[in-house]
C-alpha cells in the first residue's frame, strides 16, 4: 500500500491491512444498508400537522447522501471504523412525536438545533458531564423502551396489531385474527429475521428485507390482492431500477418555526429528548465498537473521542438539514470490526457504497411495510437485551426503569417515557434519602418534564391560548 495512506490511517500500526479494511467496510455496509429502506418508510409513513408526507424517493436520496458524507468524514477525522446513518428510534421520535405537532420543516429544524447543541457540548467538553448525570439504569431503560416502541410500530405498520376505538384498545389484525396474504408475509418475515439473527448471519436484517420483499412480489403477482391491503407500498417491480437522485428535500428545514407552533417550553423538551436519545446511543456505540476493535487505551478511553463526538453532532445537524432525521454512529459497525476493520479507511468503503446507493431509490418503493416491519421487530429485540443490565433488586432504580420502559410504548411516546422515568427517579431518590446523589442536571431535567406533563394547566395559568 502507499506509505502515505498507511501513515495517515495507521493501518500497519493497528495490525491491519488494506484487504481487511475493505472487507470490514463491506461488512458494515451490508449490515446497516437496511436503513436505506427503513428510514424512508418510517419518515414517509408519517404525516405532519398539515397532513403532508415526505417523498419516499427523496428520502432514499437524503438517507444515502448524509450517511455517505458523514461516514467518510468520521473515517478521515477520527480514523475509526465507525459508520453513521439515520438513527433508528430518533427517526421514530421525529415521525411520530414531532411531525404531528408541526410541519416537517419545523421538525427537521429541531433536529438541526439538537445537532448543533451536540457539537457545542463536544467542543466545550460538557458532553461527558451530561452523560455522567444520567444514571446507567435509566440509560439502559431508555434503550429498552425505545426498542419496545419500535417493535410496536412494526406490528402496527404491518397490520398485525390494529388500534380500535372501543375495548380492547388493541387487537390482533383488527378483528382478533389475521387475514390476507400481507399478514402471512409479515409473519414469515419476522420468523426469518429472528432465525437469521439467532444464527448470527451477517447482514441478517438486510437479507430478511430483500427475501421477504421478493416473496411479497411473487405473492402479489400470483394472488388477487388490492394495493390498499398492502398499506403504503404495494410490492411491484418498478420500470427502472436506477434513477437520478432527487435532492428536493435538501435544505427544507426551519430553525425557529417550531417555537411558533408549539411554544418555547415544548420545544426545549422535544430538543432535550432528541439530544438525550442521540447522545447516549453514540456514547454506548463508540465505547462498544472501539473496545471490540481493541482500540481503547489503558484507562478505557476512546481514541480521538473529541473528534468522534463533534463529527457525530455534525451528522445529527446534517441529517436535519437534509430532512433525513438525525444521523448517528451505528453499532452495526461492529460487524466490520469483526471482519478486521481497525481504521477509518474502512469508512471510505462503507461511505462509497452509500454514495452508489443514491441511484437506487426506485428499489425502496418496492418494499411493502410487511417486508420492512419485521426489521423493526428485530431491532426492538436487540434493544431489549439491555434490560438484563438493570438491577431489578434495587427499587430506587428498578421502578424508574420500569416506568420508562412501559410508558413509551403504552403512550406511543418516547418523550413521555423518558420524562416519567426521570421524575420517578428523583422522587424515589428524595423519598429514600438519596437526593444528594442525584445530579443537579437531572433535577433540572425532571422539573422541565413536570412542566411538560402539566403543560395544559400551565398554559391556562399564564393565559396561553
């Protein structure tokens, strides 16, 4: 290899080769390429306060574009095999919590603000202080709650679970039983995805999406199925597989529009929730991937952490500016590490493949919800595994963790779950005489969430319409 390339990426110094880095970059891409399908489906399946929906082809374009640029930038600046793309969980929050309250431009503006805050905290060193303020059990509970929330979205999107106006509030298939071919496709997709994960097959989620989509196309061609039975997308091959990227969503954001839509207090809480979700996902992923690669120093510190965190914050802002939702570091990067990646050169390969994906938008419009939703269920399972790290014998942390986990899916709100968990934690700490052990940052956040939950009487108190 060229000496300058070896020196810049420290490939030999870290005991790697160009072949290993390239193989690792390929593995990372194929384990996280599902986001090119899932992100457009999650964001494109929601409506904003005006009833507007984002274009699926445009969402594929911006999802691939931001992932390509930020993954390459992470490789060059931090020299770590840590790829980035639109964050699952964060995009669900944007789609189902922000958009129904405001326009898409305003929602994406909040994502940009959140990303800029992450950059500022990274530049000043305050990001580590904020992380230390949140107790580990609550961090784990937030991940578990988001996992259950994502799984519920998958069940609902596929029509497996249907909300009812009466009692019970949820039902299997709307009538207490599953009917139709689309339901069968979803069930087979879930079984295939979980089986591949159990077998530790690399690219399990992507393989499942592709395989289930092919099955759906065949069934749709043979059976007489109405398009509306499939939901948003009927599985039908497009006339053209390759198309010119549509960059129409780039720059469609408003930094301060949300303040007029929902008010300053709600904006602060929503941005805080975005920040919290993005923040802890990144820290956990960074430590996990670099530890797996053997790159942590003798004190367990991540190399070039400042550059990593700043680039990650920049990716969040870039995702909002492109209407792709916040981009964040991906734990799937561990797949590339498992294939030998140890440097940022692997990111050049992963980012290059995302750039090629810019021209494959028509393929995303083929995937029905029944083929993509099993991946949401699988991701829910993966996030649920964090539950074992919570000390359920200690009521002071177990009860807030439980509240966090159940409130998210039961109220269909990530924000509500985090807020309820924070409040429960500080109240129990005070009751049990542990108030001094709680960081003042957590007390402030809990106070804000009290205002959030009591927003209606607060608005009445101050005469807000």
